[in-house]
C-alpha cells in the first residue's frame, strides 16, 4: 500500500500530515487508496463541556473502541495531489455512498449532542451543509448556514479569515440567531482551523455561546485545534 510519505514531498504545510511510518497496528486502518487514518481515541476526545461522569457512558462516541469508527474511517477516500500537487485530499463523498457509514457518522454526533440544550447547528459551506442538517433535525435545533461571501440575501455579518494561502470571507444572516443561544459548529474537516475560528467569531459577535465544534476528520499536524481559542473540538477520525 502506498503511504503518504511516498507521494508527498512539498514544503506546503498541508504536507505535514504525512508520516514516514504507519502508526501502531492497533490504531491504524489502511485506506482504500493509500494513506492511513486513525480513529479517534480517548486522548483526542475532550469530555463534553457540560458532561458529568454519570451521563458520559450514554454517549457512544465516548467509547474508545466504538466499532462504527473504523467503518467510517475506511469509507473516506484519500486522493493524493488534489486539488493541487502536494495536497492529500480527504474525500468524504465516498462516505456518503456508504449508507451505514453515513448514518453512523450522523448518529455519533447526535448521540453526543442530543439533550445538550443546543438550539443552533451552524454548518460551514460546503461540506458542513451535508452533515449539519440531519444532526440539527435529530437534536431539535435550527440549521444556520455559514456561507461564502455574497450568497446570503439578507443582512449579514462578515468575518475575514486566513487560509493556507491568502484570505477568504464567511458570512451569516444576522437575524438567524439570537444572543444567548447555544450553538454547535459542524464541518467535515479541520486543517489549519482558520475556517472554524471564523465561524466561532461570527457567532460570538452576536452573543451566541459556541458549545463545541465538531468535524468528521482532523488533520492534527496542522494544529487547527490551537486556533480555536480554547473552544472544544470533537472529531471522529484523525488523519496523520
Ligand atoms: O481548517 P482549515 O484550514 O480552515 O480548512 C478546513 C476547511 O477546508 C475545507 O473547505 P474548503 O475551503 O476547501 O471549501 P469547500 O468545502 O467549499 O470545498 C473544509 O471543508 C473546511 O471547511
Ligand atoms: N487535505 C484536505 N482534504 C480535504 N479537505 C481539506 N481542506 C483542507 N485540507 C483538506
């Protein structure tokens, strides 16, 4: 199997997700198209902010060995050199083709966030629009799209943020949320953390409390977690 170290050579920061050796056997799931992906383990799982020891066992996502995680991990395709040379693209479209893995992904988030008094699920364009709405419906929250610029017709708040190269802007309808609401931010993947940190800023500027950010995949070597100002981040799989 082709390992990421063999297909990657650039000094691009995204390349830091490569490793020359596979992680230990008991934590690694080989991917369909090469590369390695590690399911979450306890060291990656912050306890839910309002959890008590008593209700944690009710969350399937807190189980280190939850069998659903390995299937989810295996269903994510890895495409080297997309969209440009040196990037190892984590393709969640194959996860969407696998009805069990897709359903399990939604269920793991719903099990974690149901009953946590969350009234807003904020999904980040574009891939946060795939995972956010079913989670919102299942936990009884509204879905608020965090969009690329000039897409929303109403009054918007804008937040500029830095990408790997250059800048982008995220927008949210001002009247979509109210001060004091509790929000969950959903995206497919956290890399440098710039996107999530912009979403946190937008919500906090209008007085919304961001309870947690949740992603299917984390690229931990890009240290996106460190850009979230201490906001909790929950992920299902970690790609090294
Ligand atoms: O942690 P970061 O370094 O900010 O990167 C993560 C973001 O990058 C990807 O989106 P992208 O900007 O490619 O947009 P898309 O979902 O519209 O393809 C991904 O879906 C996240 O939103
Ligand atoms: N490696 C990657 N795969 C998929 N989406 C990404 N967004 C930023 N880095 C990414």
